[in-house]
């Protein structure tokens, strides 16, 4: 009985160690910059605009809701594009000697 208990305890400890131990080196993926985040967000907003147009043409979205959502998405896209342009301009100024 004690041998079975010891084996069970050893197996439990091994499982806990395996689950909660971290490998020596973690790969966290490429580092994201503010500009890359903004570009990803811009792509998502454009996709949402395409989806909204499709839903509106299919008759699933009322006209008032469509106009409101469209204006909101366009405002967000404009703000994203302005910030991307500002970041690119700042980067270009820093790159010039």
C-alpha cells in the first residue's frame, strides 16, 4: 500500500512540475509597434465596413442603424489613418540626417 501511495505522490508531483514549469526560453512572437497595431486595427475597421455594407444590402440592417454605424467606422478609420501618417512622418524626420 505504501509503495502505491509513494508512486501516486511521485506521479502527482511530476505532473504538477510539468504543468507549471516554464521552458528555458520563451518565444513571445515579434514585437509589436504602435504603427503595426494601428495598421492591424485599420484592416479590421475596413473589414467591418465591408461587412456592414453587405449586411445593409442584404436588408439585415435598418437605414438609420447603417448610417450611424457607417459614420462611426469612417470616423475611426480617419483617426487611425491620421495617427499612422503622423507616426510615419515622425519616423521620416528622424531618419533624415
